[in-house]
C-alpha cells in the first residue's frame, strides 16, 4: 500500500526548510521555538475529539502531523534524525511492546493485562537507567496535570495525606501564606508571591486528586464555563445594539449575575 499524500507532505515541509529556496519564517525556527505550536495544535485536536467533530479532527490531527514533520525536517537538515529513522524506531518499539500481536507472546490477553505487560516491558528496557521515585518526565505536561501525576506517584511511595480533610488544611495553610506575602499597599516581593501561589495551586491539585477529580479537567471546565457565560453577556449587549467596548464594568457585572441566575434556574 502506497501513501503518496504523506510523501507529498514530507516533500513540501522539506522544501520549506531548504536553506536557499525555503520559507524565511520556517528557516528561523528551532525545535524549541516550535514547541508552543505543537502544544496549541495538540489541544485543538483534543477539543475536536471532545466535540465529536470528525471533520475538525481530521484537520487538527493534520496540524499535529505538520509539527512532527517540521521537527523531523529540521533534525534531518542537522544530521540528527529524520521521518524515516523516527518511523523505524517507532515500529521497532511497537513490535517489541506487543509480543501478543507480533511475536510469541500470550494471545487472548484483555486490555488490563496488555497495559500491565506494556509497563513491564517498558521497565525492562530502562532497567539500566538511574531511577528516582519522582522522574523529571512528570514535569513534561501542563502544570496542573504534572501536579496531579506527582501526587499519584507520592501515593506509591507512601508520601501522601491520608484523606482530603488533611489536604484541605494544607490548602488553607498555603492560602494564608499567600495573604501574608500580600500586605496592604503594593509593597510585595513578586518572587515570594510567585512561590506561594505555586504552592497553593499544587495543594489544590492534591485536594482534587483526593476527591477523585483531575485538576486539569476541573480548570478546563471552569475556563469553558467562563467563556460561555461571557459570550452570553456579549449577546445581551449586542441585542441592545451596543459593543462590549461601550459597556462599563458595573454593567458587565450586572449582566454576569443575570446570566448566572438563568443557569441556576
């Protein structure tokens, strides 16, 4: 089976990175400078999946693939790796970690057994690496998601609160420390405030975890709720023939409260 369109896409991206005939913007990029776009496109694909929009999923996963091809093309230009070597390593890993499909492994495994086998094989591959209870890979995710995963790992090493009441006390303690760093007036140490707010957010994420909630999902829902409410506020303003720029804060607050009332009712 041939894949002419993916070959065409690879050729297009490689041309964008051609040292003399390529795109000036693309030629200025680095792996690091492109990271925000990879994150953004990934989240846009997640949104399409959550909305069950197959047409948009197709477009957004294409944008994710675009970022992958950019990184492969840049690396190929520097002699590091390319889409072919990446695909080879990926294929080898998938075959190695699915012996029940490609090898002599046990057939008829259920999904839980497959997940456990994957974990065992992954640990076997990395057995010679230096191990820590808290791997820095835990940091390579959105911050709230990282905090949640760190908390889950802390349970595995018996370094966790016993129940959510204890975590709630910790949240209150951290909130008090934030307030102590913000005395009346504007005379505060920004570095210390940043540190204490970070501690507060970490503690709140652990409270969510102890309540069997994912803090990333909690904040995501809150973000959606805010945008949906504010769009309804803007609808009210537009219906009166005005624009948001012509509305003061007091009226916005009043409309916000009305929108909330309708949600409750």
